C-alpha cells in the first residue's frame, strides 16, 4: 500500500497560485455587473462583487480588486463620461487579470473600466423605461393631473441640508408679494440607487394624505450632475407618472431630462425655478383679480357720481315742485278755514234760533203758564194725582192754583 502523501494547505494554494498566475496573467476584458462596490474610503481600495445573471439568476460570481490608484482614475473617467460615480448595480466592461491569493482566493485584478459601455447600458435602460411607460399609457398620466389655481400646500421630497431645498424655501418664504405657502418636507436620499427606494417610499406616504396637498416637489440641488441615473429608473418613473397629484421636479442639472422628469407634471432646471413657477401661478390668479377690483372700483365711483348728479337734479326739481304744492295747500287751507268760519257762524245762528223756539215752547208748556190759564194741580200726600182711582172718599188732598193753595176732603169720586 502506497504511503499517503499529505500536503499543507498553504502548499496547495501556493501551487494553484503559481499555475493561475503563470497561465492566466493575460489581460482580458470581462463584462459583469457590480452587485456591491465595497469601496473603503480609509484605504481607497475597492473590492467589488461581480456577477453574471441570466433570466434574473446568478450564473457566475467572482470578487474583484481595484487598488486606490486605479480606482481614482476609473472613478474620474466615470464622472467625465457618465456624470456618475462608479457604484452598485452597474453593468460594466472591465480590463483585468485573473489572480489567486493563498488567503483571499480567486479574484479579478481590475486595471480599468470602460465607461462608454456603461453609458450605452444606461441609455438602453432609459430607452426601455420610456418605451415601457408609453406602452402602459403612463407616460403622460401625471401631466393630466389638475394643478389648483392657487397651489399653496406643497409636499417636498428633499433633504433639509440640501442647498436646492434651502434655495426653494428662501424664494417661497421671502417673496415680496407676501404670498403664503405651506410646505412639508419628506426627507429622502436624492442620488444613487438608494434614491429610488427612499423617494418611492415617500411618494407612497404622501399619496395616503393626498387630500392635504396641492402638489409634490422633488428637489435636488447643489450636487452637480453626479448620480442622476437613478431618475431614469423605471420603477421610480412609474411611481411619479401614476401619482395622484401633480409632481414638480427640480433635480438641478442642464443635460437631457431624465425619465422621471419627462413623466412629471412639469420639470425645472433648478429648485429655484419651481419656486418661481409657484409664485407665477399666484401672479396669474392675483393680477386679474386686482385688475378687476380696480375696474369695479372705478365703475362704482362713476356710478356714484352719476347718482349724485341725478339726485341733485331731482332735489332741485323737488324743491320747486314742493314750493308749488305747499303754496297750493296753504291756499286751500285758508279757503277751508274761511268756509269753516262761515259755516260755524251759520250753524251757531241756526242752533240759536232753534234753541229760542225750543225755549218758547218750553215756556209755554211750563206748569206756571198752565196754572195761569185756570188749571190746578192736585196732590195726595205730596204726590201729584193724575188718576181719580187713587182717591177714596174722606181723603185729604191739596190743590195748587196759579196763585195759592187750598186743602179739600174728597166726598165722592167718579170715573169717566
């Protein structure tokens, strides 16, 4: 039985390292996706996790090494070509050699990365996002939202420390017309791949309170044009496109608009331009109102002047007419007074004549005159006797004559 030969692990890895480094030291171009960049600012080195996917499944995986000197050069090239830093979730073509380390294992020693290829991949993703949103009927959806005539309550997706956000707030709050706005900040990461998830999360939060807000402003500023490819992301653009409120974007760049900007209600080069747009909306409402107020005031003043003139004219006419009426009424009153005096005197004379006649009649009918003509008044017990039936033989009665009285005793009575 042969003697078993046992090698130390280090010997085995050293042998593998010698083989690989001797036969695989050729520089090659490799296409892969950076899943995670693993950049360490302290050392400046970078250890990206590289994968190849097929139908969403990883079919190959390898670690990479980018030493600080190479990383700085590569990242500068990406900034110049893509306006982006090298980051996670980028499809790249790298120039590298295969290396094996006895401790760290197999890796790609990356010497360079072609940013032009990545630029083409990003453009391809952008075009695919636009095509997909158009096919779904969402590309113009947010532009159909209704922006109120006075958009006063704005939900702002930004970062409090962002210069763009500070510029926006300063313009809004310091406007010389004293227009009043209400803003609410919803903090989010504004660049890189994490921007997609945080901005989307804040949009969903705002959507739950959409009745409170008039519009949403996505504001990014002060960061140049680095890290904007996240705004070409299909999921973020779709969230903006189908959002139930108008979305205003001001992400601070001067190159071609991102997909998120294209599908938004309105896009602006800077956050300041969003603020100026909102102020202009107030102008568009207030200027016609002020003009109409001036016109109404002028028309009212003219109407008052006309009414005053007409009133003065009527007052003058009324004064003349009143004098005529007053004189006529005075004359009629004087005539009535004269008639009353005449009628009164006639009535008094008539009443006096009737009174005299009555007085004469009364005088003629008085008891004195009757007694004077030979009549007498008989009284029994002080009461006038007008009926003989009240008398009985033997009753004492008193007779009153024109001159004097006499007592008598009833002898007999006779009823006629």
